[in-house]
């Protein structure tokens, strides 16, 4: 920590709390406490009250309500789950009053992308093996294992690999219901993904998610680069694996013919994710990613914010940036749906944050959401999409999803994201295929501990060594580098083959 850096940060003049910048002992003199001292030890990233808060009164961080005092709180007290809880309050949605369309920069940023024959641009050149149902997952992995041999792809240096896309669903669900429609939309998004030069789709044969119905619903056509195989029709596991291997071997020469070339940054579609968040997420990595998003949008690119429960309590910050009242109302409607869903399931949206989030200093979903929304930057919200729905807007958009990171990222990739930017404070080891994932650490301590997993350290913002804007530029440049083929840390580790988790809705029967 830089010498002279304050022991705690008060982020807004209206805030009732300050955030510890390091582990603090009882009795520490914290600026802003008006002569009071810490009453108990305070872990790094946690909150200390800077003024009296009466029982039942709101507590603010970022100038926004993060909860309500469950007992009287005095200056110098630790503010956390023992004295802060959720409560209802009115939000001012003010549709569009802060919508901002950035001007284009004089010089267009570029990256070395892979231009498909239909004009779409990829950041990786994979061949995919996609399961329609869990029952075909083992065959899918057998096929991929064949191409993981040391010499299997030596003759095809421009092919980044053969990737399995498996999941745990596909059967025992209403054949015509919303659940199977959403699963097909997700699988269809992967089959059509620009990062796949070719795809083999493997089904069992008797599942609810029938191959023919999947292809018809998603407008997918069988061809040389999209081969459907059904295990029961082909005579079993080994014969299907052999047929898939043969199909991929026929695809490899054409896939290898692709070469990277300079393309505008407008061809980047970046999934925004945060996981294993802590008390610094909303101070360092998320605002820095937001600054990178502003740059991306200015260059004509697209960023997908997601995880609806993790904008709960901060949705009014997005509605104020809505490009139209209709877009703003769609956000409000999603929030109401999730409120009803939690009530029907006898749950609470405040079950998120996780135990790890709380250990890192976050107390309520309101506090977590306010930090999470910072990933979206400051530009106008151009559209709201269903889970795994193809994105047809440029700029910042929102996609509905639960707050489970792999599930949200799966939907974003199915929607067309060709890159993932993932902030973490506790140390998430997430990776994704076929879209590479860049990991952004919120604090230096964790970054140093987990350097094999982390791509960018945003902790130096807290230490006064750089600014949010400078770090945003660094993140944007890293996006361009990884999109150009530089391997992210998760790719170097081989992470990403087990992280496809579709959001399965509807009754399982």
C-alpha cells in the first residue's frame, strides 16, 4: 500500500460508511470519523460507520442505499450483516435522462480477427463438438480427447483446437415449453458462434431435445461445416465417435485456411461478468472495466451486461441511461419478474451475495449490485434481450440471466459474445470456450497470490499508482490483444471446457 494512502475511503459525500483499504486494528484513527476510533478490528474491504445511523434508517455507499440499520450504529462501528439488512425503498427510474451516445474517436482501434465467409468476425478459430443432451456428453468428450493428442493438429497450425460444449440437460422437460425453447436458443447460439469454423452436433436419439426439432427451431442447416450425428441411429458410442472424428478431419483443411487480418474494434462483442466479488469490486476493477466499455462503445463495439439479480437495487442507474422509455421499462419488468420468482420459490434475492462475497466485505445484494453495474460504464443502454437471444444492437446492452457466473456467461456467449471480461475480488478461476476470458483482479493481494489465473491487476488503483481511466485503457488494450490471438491466463491453463451451464427453466419431469 502506498505510504500516506488513507486507511479507509469514503466514496461519496452522502455516504454513511468508509471502506477499509487494509486490515485495521481496533483503535485505529480513520479519517472522517470526527475523532472517533475503530471499536473493533476491521478486515480489508469492510465498512466502518462514519456517523450515527438510527435504527431503521438507510445506510448509503456510492451515495446510494445499500440497506437499513437493524440497530443503532455509531461512528467507528463495523457495518455488516449483524447490523445492516435489506428493506424496501422507492427508486427514481427517470427513463433516459442520462442517456449518452459517445462520439467516435478520430482513429479507429483495430485487432487481428478472423473474418468468416459470411462476414462475421471471430477471435478464435475452433471446431466445436456440441451435445444436444447430457446423454451424449461422454461421446462428445471422447471425440475431443482424440484431437488433444500431441500430434493431432500439427498439420493445422491456424486451428486453435477442438472444443467440447456439453451440459446436464436436454430431456425430461416439456417438449414445447419455454424451457426447451431457451435450451435450443442457447445451443443454437453456440452452433452458429463465429469462433467455430465448423461444428459437429451429437444427440442420443430419444431425448426431448430432438436433433431435427433443434435444427428447425434455430434455422440451422446440415452442411459440411455443421454435421448432426445421432448415437442410436449410428449404432452406438464408438461408431458415433468415429463418425464425428471423420467429420472433423474433413473440416480441418478449410478451418486451417483462415488467416487473421486487421479488423475494426467494432467487431468485438464483450460479455461483462463479475464473480467472487469483494468490497473493492465497485471501487477498482468494475469501474475500470466500465471505463474500458466506454472506449469499446466509442469504437463501435458491443458490451453485454447481464445477471438480473445482480442489478437489483441499482436498476434505476440503468433506466436513467436507457436509449428509450421502452428499453427502460424492459429493465423494470425484469426486476419485477425476479421479485415474483423469488417469492414463488420462497426465496430471497438477498441470498446473493454469497458467503465469499460477505467475507470480502459485501453485505446485501443492493451493495453488490451498485458495484456490479459499474462494469457497464456510462453510455446509453441500447437494448434488453432474453437469455441467449442473438444481439442485434451495437453499444451497451443487457441480457437477462441469473446471478450464477457460468450460467450468465453461457447465455452471453450464445448471444454472440466473442470475448469475456471477468472481474473478481476473491479469485474466480473462470474460463470459457469458445470465447476467451480475461480476468481482472480487484486487489493486489489476491492478484499476487493467484497470478497464474489473473490477467490484469486493478488493485493499483486503490494504491494510488494509477487511475480508473488509465486502467480502463489498459483493459481495452488487453481486450484487443487477446482478441488478436494472445492467450489469456485461463486459456494458458486450459480452463473453459467444463463451464458451459445453460439456464434451465421449466419443470423437470
